[in-house]
C-alpha cells in the first residue's frame, strides 16, 4: 500500500443531522409518536441520571402531558418544511455527503403496521432527490434514537425478539425504494446505546431492577441480528450499497501507568465499544463476553440461526461518533468526574473541555482511527464530530472561532491518521445546522455551521444564518483539507 500524503480525491466531506432533532412536524402526515417525542427539555445542571432514566411511572406522567413545548424534539428546527433551504445551504458549503436519518414513525407509525405510510415515504423521496440534485451522497441512518412508542408500550422495546421482524420490514421498505440511489446506510445510530442510552436506543423502561441488565444485553443482541438481516436485505437490492455499523466511540486512556489502570482502560474499551463492533463486524461475540455475562447474571437467548446470520452478513464499514476522550482508573475515588457524550467520565488533567464538560482531544481521534482500522481492516467513516457551544448572535453575525479551532485541530489529526495508513471514507461533522440537542433537548447547545434563530422555548423566526465556521468549512472542502 502506498503512502497517502493527505485526503484522497474522492474523500466525502459533509455534515450530519438526525430526524428526531431536526424535522419537527411530529404528528403530521400520519407520523406516530416516538421515544424522541417524549424527551423533556433539560439543561446541563440536571444530572445525567435524572435526564436519562425513564421509569414506568415517569413514562405515564410524560404521556399525559399536554403542553407540546415541553418536548423540543417534537418541533425540531422545522426541517420537515424547510429541508430544501437547509440542503441548499449544505450544498453551498460544498458538501459531498449529507448524513440524515429516516424517522421510523413516519414510515411505520406504530412500528408493527401491516403497510407503510405513503406520505412518510413521499417526504423522504423529496429529501433524497434534493440531496442527489445537489451532487451529494445521502448517508442514511435507518434508526436514530426514535423508535415508535407503540413498540415500547405494546412490546417492551428491543428486549422483545419480535422487534427484529418489525425493524427488518422497515429497513427492507427503505432499501426497495432507495437502495439503488443511496450508497451508504447505517443500521443503528450508536449501536452501543443499549449500554449508555437505554430508553432512546432500545425502548426499555427501567421498572424491574432484577432483569434490567439482562434486558439491555438481550436488546443489543436483537439489534445485532437485525443489523445482519438488514445487510442481507440490502445486498439483494444493490451490489454497491454499503451498510455500516456505528458506535459512539469511547476512547479511554489509563489514568496512570499502574497496571491496574491499564487493565481497567482495556476493560472499558472492550465493554463500551468492542463488544458491539466485534460482534457486528467479525460476526461473532468476542471471547471476553462470556465472562461479562457470567459475572452479571446475564443469560442471553441466542439461536443457532442468529450465529449463522451474524457470521454471514457482517457490516461493510465502521462508522463512529467521536467528541471527546476519557481516562480509566482502578480506583475512581481519586479522580474528579466530568460530563461526556452519553456518560460521565473521569477528568484528564491534560485536556480542556467544552462548556458542557466534554473533554476535547484531537490526538485521541488519530489514536482512535489507528486503533479501529488496525483492529478491523475495513473502511472507517467519522459520522459525528463537533463541539456543542452557546453561540452568540451579534450584529447579525456569529463568530464561532472556538468551533473552527475544534474542527481544524481534529481534521489535522485525521490527516495524520490517513498518513498512518487508515482507510477513511469520509467525515460528517455534527452537526450541519443547529438542531435540538439529543442529550438535553436544548436549542442552546449548538453544533452547526448554520445558526437557527430559535431559543429553548421554541421562540424565534427559525431564520437560517451562516456562521463564520460556514465560510471556513467551505474553504476546507474546496481545498480538500486544511492545506497544511
Ligand atoms: C450523539 C448522537 O451521541 O451525540 C447525536 O448521535 C447527538 O444525536 C450528539 O446530538 C451530541 O449530543 P448532544 O447531547 O450534545 O446533542
């Protein structure tokens, strides 16, 4: 293999969003209620344990709430009606790829419906046509934290094996309609959500302590099988289209050179990331899984046909989100905690953090790319990377130099990783345009190149205003890199 100096010619630069954080129109044109639609607005002062936990009691209360504005994801940034303008802004930046997700509840409002909702499909016909019209590759996440609520209340979420069939019917519907036009698919956003974002990833309500962990890992198993069956279905409609496995990559370093800390870091890497990626990419559970199940009283129901399908239909590429890194210590008491993507982490004294406490580590991205590529030898795709910040609109402008600094430091390290020999398909930043935050449902935590005039309470004109980073990213794409 020859030495690559920089980004390859066909490198896919772009940005990403998710349906449940952008579309709004939560009850229009036949869409069913989803788990995202019941996420209440919080902010960084509310502990993660409170934000994330959905018990049966809390669920009932939330379902009775009549004030829509308590649920910002129901309204998003009105992408549903403004997608043409938003996609045009992305094209203006020179995006080669646009990552978005399809809302399961628009296509199968209850998840178990006998027929697809044609109005939902008609909407995505238009979105995909618009993306392609502007010369961008659509990169579609089939399920991004928004399963239909009916699958939660009637089936208990992904711990129920029937969910595999419902998901595969949904995925097949998409492939049959778009398989020839769309080359890049992601089966599940952050498939390790079963470990970190249980309710929004799997629809499991925490009402039974005794079986909670068992249910979570059974749910993950069902998602692994669903992902393999989706790959099988996709290969029937297109030879070119690729299906990716995606994880939230939690890169961690040993807090000290103590062997106990190194072992702790290794264990965290295994259970936070590789348990999921090893299974979907290598097609079988890793050796350390059995001990984890044993020590946690987990007895998974795994059929022979599951093992066969996992082996036969592994994912084609590995996509991941990367925002931060953390450290691992055998004795956590000596370390301070800080917030992070989907989970709290220990503070690394060598790193600065975002306003939300997420530890910024560009070198960690190079480390991660090398680590993943050398482990799996399949193409990688960075599908989320960015900084959430409270942007200030002054004289009609947003000078988000901190975003430019964050992204350029990461792009520099990506280039280093390419020189290291890593095969990378593309890079979609999080996010293309300001959207509602996933973790806290705030509008104030902004990630985009395009400002959206809306506050946490849904007030504002929804006007789109390009930020300073918009012009910077446009130049990066035009130069196919930072030109360092
Ligand atoms: C990822 C999710 O975990 O992190 C996105 O896939 C999310 O949906 C992103 O928006 C950033 O998290 P947050 O909570 O800051 O929106």
